[in-house]
């Protein structure tokens, strides 16, 4: 794994360099047979993850995408051949804040004259569902940035991460223990409903690398490891862990109560309800036919089974 120090190598600026997406992008670019210099952006360069990247040869810069740091962000983008950018989730920052942050990355990339902006976007669920599901804010806000980038004419690739496999290790979504000791994964959709899953920290960078190195030039890359049904997910997880794990379709109200009972605000509970319903009806990428497994990558990304085997479930299935 080598991060180039040669000035002749293309400079890749990576926003969110210590996170799962940005960190994965840096790792895969460092493993490429092509040389890349790396400038990682993060809010705090003193964090252990940032210090580790410095030791590996990355240049680390502390900067945030806020109006107050507009000039600092431009300075961080200067000299870049490629920029990978992602925004805070609307669920945490708010939809308007996320859109403003994403647009700042687009404007700054244009001002810095970068060769290519790689954006971590999602599809517009309000638009795809013709207004049926208007509350999937973390999808729609990223989609608004995508549209803005297209309107502004910046050289651009949208690398859309699939549903995070790691989501199913969180207390809100993970299979819940029953009185008989078994576990149940409860969703407001049928067991045969399928989703494209991604082991983000392990594999997202494969698709960023593809976006940069693709000879054809592609406007959108679907980043996923496997398309799988919830039923198959639970069966495989049961086989891997040795625990009894099944899937149950629950009502919309029951799903809401799971989130509300865990202390989640109503708007977030409804956002995730509508997300899962929209994914079932319209597909994660908007009814696009997907291969069961992606191709054209430096290596194959993890399947759900491989992710499950590599994960410590002892603190999840309790």
C-alpha cells in the first residue's frame, strides 16, 4: 500500500478522509498500480485515524464545508486533479445544511478547476415515487446536490453507495432477541424484497477508483457488493452465527414504534420507514436492473455472508 510522494502523480483530495467512505477510497487508491498523491480533509487532524494517514504518506488538512471556511476549502482543493466529496447526513445536519454543504463542494471544485469531482450521492425518492415518499431526506438532499452539479457542468461522477451492511449491526435495525432466545429481523416489507448491500469501509473505495480510472467515463456508478433478499440475509446470518434468526414483516406502525420507542424523533422514524418502503417499491437505484454481483472492479467486494463472517456479532445479538 503506497501513497505517492511524486509531484508528477495526480493529486486526489478526499473529503471525509477518516470516515468509512473516504478511508476506503484512500486505501484502494493506495493499492492501485497507478500512482496517486492524497490530500485528506477532516475536521480534526489530531485524531488517530488522521495521524495514521499521515504516517502512510497522506497530506492531512483540517477544514469544514461551512461559509466561514470557504477560502480554506478552496485552498485545500487547489492543485487537485480529482476530488472525492461527501456530505453530512441530513438526518444529523438537516436537509438544507446538507444541500448547502454539497453545493459548496461543487462550487469549490469548479473554482479550483479540478479534472473530475466524484460525489457520494443518492437518488431522489420524492421524485421517483411521484411524491408518495417525500420524507427520505438523506436521499433527496444528496440528489439535489447531484442535480446542481449537473446544472453547473462540473466534470462529475455520482458514486452511489448501496445500503450499508453495517446498518444491520446497529441496535435500531439489528435482529431483536425474543423470549425463546431466538432473534427476528423486523421490516415493513416482504421477506423476498431485495436490496443492494455494501460493506462500505471495506469496498466503497473500489468504486471510487473505478470512477477515476474508467477509460469510458461514466456519469454514475452503483456501488454495492450483492443484491440479496431480507429472507436470505437472515438465513445466512443464522448459519454464520449459529443462532436462530428469522425475518418478520411488520406493519408500518410497528416499525415506527421500534424507532420511537428507542427515543428517535418522529421525523427520523418516518424517514426510515419511507426509505424501506420506497426501496421495496421503486428500488434503491430507481428501478434500475442490477446484476446480482458487480463487475469491472479491481477485486470482488464482500457479499453479505462474507461481511457477516468478518463481523463480531457478540455485542449485537444479545
